[in-house]
C-alpha cells in the first residue's frame, strides 16, 4: 500500500519500494538521496543533469519534506563537556 503525505504530492512511501523509504513519485529514488547530494554540494541543476527523470519540483519538494520531517520531533542535545 502506497502512503501519501498530505501537502507533498510528489513524495510516496511503499513498503515494497526501497523498504518503505520516502521516495520521489513512487520511483526507486529516496528523498534522502536528494538531501545527501545537496548537502554534499550538488545543485538542483546537477541532480537533474545526473538523473534526468528528476524534475526541479522533485528537488524542491524533497527539501520541504525533509524540513517538515525534522520539525516533527525534538532531539535532546546532551552537553558532552
């Protein structure tokens, strides 16, 4: 069963696809791959050039989705000192 996320029409999750990771439009391309590439210095244009099946809106929505997911939970920061 494919899961849809309200407000994120390009993001899907299906336990039969990439072990249920959030993916772009039902493809085997996890949102986390886009975030990792961008964090590593790639641009949206780089991603679209390297993966021609991606669209600029996929990249933008992946960023919005990641920000939304991070806002869902609080993480306790422990002072290591």
